[in-house]
C-alpha cells in the first residue's frame, strides 16, 4: 500500500518516471505475496481408519477399558496435544479418531 501511495504522490508532483517505477514495484510485490490461486496450497490428507488395537495403543487403555476410562484417557492426552496448547493438529486428529473408534465401536 505504501508504494501505491508514494506513486500517487510522485504522480501528482509530475515525476512520472518515479511514479511508474513505484507502481510497477507495488504491483509486483502484491502479486508475489498472494501465494497463487486460492485453495491451491491446501491438500487433503486421508487417514486410514484405525484398528481397535491401534486406537487402544494410542490412548493407552486396555482391552477391557470402560467408556469412562476411554474418555478420561482421551481428555488427559488432549489437554497436552491440542493445537491451542502447543500440540499439533495431526496428533489431535489421531486422538479424536481413536476415541471415536473405541466409543462408537466397529
């Protein structure tokens, strides 16, 4: 924005050479910082469904864990792995998938 304002200033004062250079620089910077067409940088990653053993291992619960124990393990791990608390979105998604797999069944 500042380059466009400076170009307007020099254009009004009659310095067309400076105005043209600043307009060209401003347009070039505006185009290169946008990052290309919208939506092209996002990629969808499909995760394979978790098996029961993998889900139990991820949450750290036994084969005979109750629904309350599964929820407690999920909550404990999510407090550490949530992206708002320094964790990653990928790990939080895995924990969500493991909880859903164990609570909703096959």
